[in-house]
């Protein structure tokens, strides 16, 4: 049985004080919720504040990116050890905004995944097609390429520790959510790919999150799909009330 995970990606929003206030309010609203895992990924500068505010709550803290080297002359970069030092248990890898706006490629994403895994962080590998790729009926080819390249050289043991997030680029921040049926179709394809490439045990255990305009009003329909194991939420994770409504989708 895969435990659902609802994750908030705060992107480049919230100062330390805003982080503390939002997480305190979120804790008041969700309390001891046990049936769903809850994760918030604030910007790097707010990680220490997030760690303090989340201590003793069910909220886990993750980062939005990492560098693949241990340390060195890499101006502006942050290492896995630094993230762990700030209380991170998870890290997003290969978010579409990193791919599109900051030139991240599959080879770099592969190195980041390996670094996260060897550092005991749980990586959330983000994949997804653009509108142009969907219209050209290239969804399967694009996602399989991202998985193939991104996961290159990982052991079966490492594969069992990763999470995949399917985020169609055309649904991010646009208010256009994939219908539950469209999302389910791609999730099933991703799970099938894992079964073919690794094993049915790996495929059954894999958690696949959906991301792209997830809101309190559409989360239950998405979560009712057999291959959707959680959500990666941008905009609707910024307010404690809406994120609390998202994580309480079963209630
Ligand atoms: P929105 O929920 O704002 O569409 O963002 C999705 C996303 O990119 C989460 O990583």
C-alpha cells in the first residue's frame, strides 16, 4: 500500500517570517494527520525557519534543488550535506522550471539524483511534456526519455527510494489541470515503464505524484485514480488554508 504524499513547492515565495507563520498555521489546521504524508519545499533561505516551525509536527521539509558535488568552487550552488544540515528529508530534482528556465538537462539531473540518494535524501524526480509535445503526440516518448536518462545507472535499491512527479508543463501555473483521466493515463504509463525496466515490485512500490494546478476543488478526483499517489502543488500550497484543505482531501 502506497501512502499518499501531498507536497508543496513554494518556488521563489516567502521570507523566513512568512515561512514560520504559514507553517504554524498549517500545523494548527492539520494537527496529527496520519493517513497522508505532508511535505513543504520552501526556498533555501527559509529552510532553517521551516525546520524550526515544523519541529514536532507532521510536516516534513524538502528543498527545491541541489548540486551534485559534495563541495567546491560552485558559486550560487547548494550541496546535499547543506540541505540535510537544514533539516531536509526530500529534494525536488529536474523541476520543469529548472529544465526550461535554467537549462538543466537529463545528464545533470541524473547526477543530482545520484547525489541525493547517496546522501540519504529522498529525491522527487519531476517529468512532464510541453503543450507542443502533447499536441505532437510525443508524450510517451518525452516522459520515457526523461526517465531513461534521469535514472541511468541507478541500482534497484536506489530506485525503490525515489518518488516521481508527473507535471505536464502546460498545466503548471495556468489553471489548466490535466483531467484525472489524462493524468491517470500518463501515471499508468510511468508505472508500466518501471515494471518493464525494473520489476513489478519496483513499479508497485513507486509513488507517482501529479502536479499542475492542483487545488482543493480538484484534488479528490485526481487522488481517486489508481496510479495517482499524491500531488506536487505550487500556487495552492502558499496559503495554509488551501494547503490544509488539500491534505485533508479524504476527510
Ligand atoms: P501550480 O500548482 O502552481 O500549477 O504549480 C505546480 C508545480 O510546478 C509544482 O511543482
